[in-house]
C-alpha cells in the first residue's frame, strides 16, 4: 500500500512573546506567563474567546523543521529506551507541529495572555481554539 503525499500552505496567525528565548525544559513553562500576538488580519477571529478558561494552542516547532526523527529518547534522556516519536512529546516531529493546553489569563486587543504555553519567544502560532472544543457536546452548549 502506498501513501499519497499531501502538501498545503499553513500561514501563522500570530507569534509567541515569551521571556524564554531558546528551547528549554518543559518544567520551566508550567507557571510561565506568555503572550500570543495575533496578526491584524486575524484579530477578528478572537471574538468570543474572552471568558474561556483554557485554550489549545497549535504552533510550529520552527527550530526543528529539518530535524525530525522517528525514534527518540524521551526528553532527550539517552538512558531511556528509544520510542517512536508519536509516543512522545518530542519537538523533532515529521510535521513540526506542537500543541499546548494553556490557561487563558486575559485577552487584550490582539494579545492573548496565557499561563503554561510551552513555546519559546518568536514561535509561529498556527491556531488557537477553546479547549472545550474537544468535548463533543461543545457546539450544543
């Protein structure tokens, strides 16, 4: 069986503003406050986001674009056995997409202030959605 290769263009909707400038341990992000600056052409899409408790942020691991591996040591610990990348949180992924479940602190015009976003300064943001969207009843609520 052969797989069909698809390609498409993805445009970032904004970027991360964070005090963390280089890849770091995930523990540093747990209580870190950071901001997503939404680009002007996408700002209208924020309508109704205020009042949500949590959001899911989809972003691009822009520093790992050409660094994908199918087998990795979890958290880079070479004493840990190799695992398939899809069984880990490794940023070195075939499509370089990351996700982060964050607490929404405030919405200020085109800026989304978050707690716990696991992305460094300058990271391109692909999408933001209320975490409640993962509940199949979401559109009925």
